[in-house]
C-alpha cells in the first residue's frame, strides 16, 4: 500500500501466551502499542532494528476471528494491501482454521473512562458489561461527508459489516502523499479513491457508507495492539491511527485496563492453524 513493493506473508501457529509476533528481517516485533513508531495513515511497528508497516487490517482480522497467538512472517517491511480490506485475511485464517490452546484466555476490561483528543478529533474508551462495542463517526468534505456506525464486535458482525470495507483516499491528496513516500502502492484495485464528486473506482462502492466501515475496521486492528481483547465501549469522532494508539497508551498508563481471564476461566486461548508438527 505505502511502500509499493511485493511482499509474501505467512501466518503460522505458535504457543499460548506468545501473542501476535511479526517476524521480519531476522527481527521479532511484538504486536503491541508500545512498539508503534509511526501512525500517520497506517500503523507501523518497530523493534530489534526492523519495522513492519500497515499491520492494522491483518490485526483486525486476527482479533475479530479470536486469534490470540500467531507468528506473522514477512519477506518485506509492510503487510500486503490485497484489496485494501481485511476480506482476504479473513478467508485465509478461516481456511487454515483456529484451534484452542491449553491456556486460559486473557482479556483487558475497561474499568474507567479515558479520552484523548487532537484538534476536532477525539477517541474514548468506557466500560461495558461484555464484549467490545464500537461507535465511530467521520466527517470529511463531500462526497464522503459525515458517516456514523455503531455495532457490537463479533466474528459475524466483523465478517458481514466491516471486513470488506476498503482503504480510501482522495485524488487531490495523491501527489502530496507520494512526495512523503506514502501511498506509493495505492491504486484502484486496493483503494477507494474519491475525486470532488464521487468514487472513481470502476465498480463504485461496496457499501454506501464504506468509509466509516473502513475506519471501524482500522479501529478493530489498532485496538488489537492492546495485547488482549478489550471488554468495553469505544467511541471516536474524526479519529485515526494516531488517536487510536494514543488512546491505548493513555488507557494503559492511567490504569483504565484491568487484566482478567475472559469468561471467568471458561475461554481458551487460540492460535491460528494446527499445532506445530513435533
Ligand atoms: Zn485501513
């Protein structure tokens, strides 16, 4: 998407309590907000002298399908864009399968409200009885305009409402982004592109409000960098990767996230695919 290079990505099983680990250029980088080193237009993780960009759509698919532990190996420094959505990641993970691991599943419960803001935009987390409730609102100039969507995140709602929503951008921003070394791989096959009047992609929109759905997909991916599923309610207005990551950091630093075992010990940790061969 941003680097404009070809890359191969492999998801592999790993043990319980490992989390999601990116293996790139001989380095292992933990999928955790504390490893985020850039959040403009995409979320980039760094560590061990290496970095991996645009992790959010893959992280969203892993989180929504309930995968707690997996090894993500890449031969480049950016997760492939595919069609700009999380649809192909969902299919690949479902094809590989998800197995329960012999360990209790961890979760992070929001125990007090926390809010961060940046200009007109803000994001907040508050408590909820169970699950993760999402409420996202965006406000762009026409033709995107104001869009708002609220839903309870489940594997099913993610698959049906969010997974297919593509990254979007504006034709008028393209040259400036290219000069900044961003969006170098963006094209009409992986990005919904708007001119002053409408989407210019040959097949148009997948959803009338595809943009807010994609923003929510990004939220799911960024919140997955908490390190465990969050039990709470998320809300944002004119948010983005920077605010999402700042919110996680503020929540962790202010003690707003309390670790617990999901479902009072009933749930099991999960990993992608079959267990490693002996
Ligand atoms: Zn995105």
